[in-house]
């Protein structure tokens, strides 16, 4: 696992603040190839423990941000603190800001759970 990541329940979470996340997103956009970005929370990590294929998918992500304070607290206990929680909405706002500044489009795909 990269030193830029902290391992939490078998998942590598990137140790970046929102500014560094924006810089990483910018490099992803400039590369012209798709990238896999994940906002992981404690429930997601729990699911990864139960499903090795999901854990493998999570660890193949190009960027994993901590979408939950329990991840930040656990990283502090491990002695490799994450700078802060980066919620999925923070990630989307940063992506939207970059897109607006550089004239890129954003495509959102989602589902409504009932």
C-alpha cells in the first residue's frame, strides 16, 4: 500500500485534503482517460470485509476519500492521520468547480432507493 494511503479494514484511503483532491481530479481530467473515484464510509468498508471482490474493486480505485469521521478517527489511532473527512458532496462540489472553471461537462448517473 502506498505511503500516501492509510489502510483501514483492508482498504487503502488516500491521505489528501480537499485542495490535493482537486489537484488529483484535475490530473485525471487532463489525462483524457476514465478514472475510478470512491468516497468510502464505514458501512462501505464493512461491506468490503464481507466481500473480497468488493474489497478488490475498492483497492483498484484511483482515488479513495474518507467519507466519514470514523475513518478519520481510525486513521489517527493507526498513527497515520487523514487530514479530514471529504464527503461525497464535497467531492462533487470540487469536481463541479473544476468543470466550471475549465469548461468541462459532468455526467451524473444514479438511482433512487426506496
